[in-house]
C-alpha cells in the first residue's frame, strides 16, 4: 500500500525543481507494510456507503 510520503525540506525542494523544469505536478508516495483486513459483505456495503458519503477511498487494514 502507498501513502503520501513524509518529505524533508531537501527532498521537497528537489521535487519542486523537477516540477518547475518539467511542467509536471508530482505526488510523492511511499510504501507502507500493511495487509488488507477481511471484511464481511454487510460491513463492506456500509464501508462503501461511507466512501460515497465522504468522497474518499477507505481501506480496511490489519
């Protein structure tokens, strides 16, 4: 699974320079060691409704 990377100022500046030179917008992500949690069908339905309500993607993890 990937999440937004926690960047120090030096790394952030390097990305900003790249963006300025390339004209691209960059999102920095980093890998996290998480396993998906099993979700029962009725709970999954509730989770999907909550996703729609909040306008985000929700992931159940162990």
